[in-house]
C-alpha cells in the first residue's frame, strides 16, 4: 500500500507500464527529467521498480511504484484508480509493458494469442478508457456539443507542454507491423490490434484524450542476441542505425507535449520499416 499524497499539484503525472527495467525504465527516467511525476508500474520486478522510483524521484519528486498483472482484467481496471488515489491525479499513460514470446503459424494456439492480446492490447485499451473517465471527472473542459469544448480551461505546465484537462495515451508499438515476417505471430497480432485501437480510441476519446503510437525498431539486445550480433543488426537501416532508448523516450516526450497529434504513429527506427527482413531480428 502507498500513502495518499497531498492534493493535486501543478506537476504533470504519467503512469508508465513496465517501467521497472529496460525500455520502460528509460522512458520513465526521461519523463522525470522533463518534469513529469512518474507512477512506475511493474509486475514482478519489485527491486528494479524500487530503483526506478528512487531515480525518478531524484529528478522530479513524488514517484511511486504500483504492482499489477496486466493479463488480469480486474488488476488492470484497478491500476489507474490506485495511482490516482495515491498521487492525486494522472495526466498521461505510456503503455510500454509487453508480452513477447515466440510462436509461428505452426506453433500458434488460442492460448498464446489470448496471452498476448490480454497484456499487449486489452490492458492499454482499458487504461485509456480509465484515463478518459478520470479526465472527464475532473471537469476541466466546459460543456460542448460532443464531449466538451476543444480548449481546456485549466492551467498549463510549461514542462509538459500540455494543458490541464486533456489527457494523453502513448502506445508502444513495433516497426515489425510495417515490415512483417512470420516470427512472433501472436505478439505481432496483438500489436496490430493495438495499432488499430490507436485510431479507434483517438476518435472515441477525443477531445479529452489524445492517443499516439510510438513504434521503435531494434532498440535493446536480449538473451537471444550476442553483443556483436546486436550491434551488426542495429546498423541494418537506411540511416545506418536503428533506435536507441533515448530516441524512443524523446519521441514519447514529443508526443506528450504536442497538442495537435492524435490517432497516428511515430516510427522511430532509423528507417528499418522501409527494409525487408525475412526473419525477426532475434532469429536472423
């Protein structure tokens, strides 16, 4: 349990899922450095989440860790209300956490697809829904013919570049969607569903919430790649380098700040989506 914080301040607050380590942690730290208070979501890495909280708090105070299994609908539905109860308000959600397990058309199963769909598509949609309800409840848009007027009435925070009253959802996607191969079939289908949801959510949640996708290329190595192999694959792009964690975090911050972007995806991959790869990077 986390103690209830003081009432809402002018500091913008963002929930980053999967923020305990890897790319989610880099995004959390970049947003904290830009003045965002970060709610660090984790599933099983409490020690890593605690470190991320400490590092974010050193940059912008008030960060806290929140546990949830994103494959559990009840846990997902309870996550944002728990963050709001603890931190007072939430202005944005960055859906960074992903299930990434290998399968192909030969090994595909309903169970594998459902596992990926729950955490990679279902959870982000529910969190977007919850953020929209929270923004609407705050009542900072005057009444209008649809869901409110286009201009927020609350104050704005210079560090976020945003205006109180308008929420933002950032969904981490994958350049693989624009450059498909037969590997990681269930993962790819789940990210394709989330990319389609970007458009649908941007339409249905406007004007209170913007929804933007960010699609990295090969960004971090894994147990399936040696360091030398990763470096070689990272150079396979029209620009001679794929994305770094800093590149992806910068794109997320840009999407959070720019009030005119919604219903689209920023590809941050050095142009890898323009090339043809017969296999997933981890299997090349």
